[in-house]
C-alpha cells in the first residue's frame, strides 16, 4: 500500500469506466509498423474525496488509428488520507509522484484487461497495451486544483 509522509494512504477502487473503445480491424495493413500513443490524466472531486485516473492508448499505422481505448478508474480516498494531500490554503490537492504512478499502473492494467476481453478470440487480440513502467509518464508530483476552474 502506498505511503505518504510515513503514513498509510487508504483508498479503494470505486468505479471502472470504459470511456472510449473503438476497434477498426479494416484499418490494419499487414506488415506495416504499429505505433502506440499513450496519455494519462488525473482529476478530483474534492467534495466526495474521489480521484479519477484516465489512461488512453491509440494504436496507429501511418497515422491511421485502428484501436482507441480510454479507461477511467475512480478511486475513493478516505478522509484522513485526503487531508494528507489537500492544501486548502493553496487550493491544491498534491498527489505524490509514486502514489500517482501506482494508481496509473492500476488503471493501465485495467485498460489492458478490457482490451483483451473485447478482442479475445479475434485477430485483433495480437495487439495489447505493453507492460511499460507507467510511472515514467509522471515527471513529478501532481498539483490538482481543489475547485473546478470557473
């Protein structure tokens, strides 16, 4: 379990959302290289102590997408742990890099499973989300505004 300031962070996976899933087998050209663009985004609901991680992968051949998957995982953070990360004075929820990486890895693994499930027993099952170190996509601690921009 991740820790912050030598204190345990208590959280639970509250919801999994398949935000987008497009599989276009007719767009594939055999023997052409495949690239994967990956993106990661974080958001919070300060009132409900929820943190959402979005993980998106686009599989492309020559700039033409043939798989687009975006998965969201919503994590409920207990009130004491939420307070560890919140700075009401500064107006930000500061998510430590290592904990953000842990939640991002859980979300990427969830996306990997969703893609496998949707392509199982098809020719598209040969394309999967690589098991890369997702934490490397997060350069530093994340500062998320406690209140939505007006």
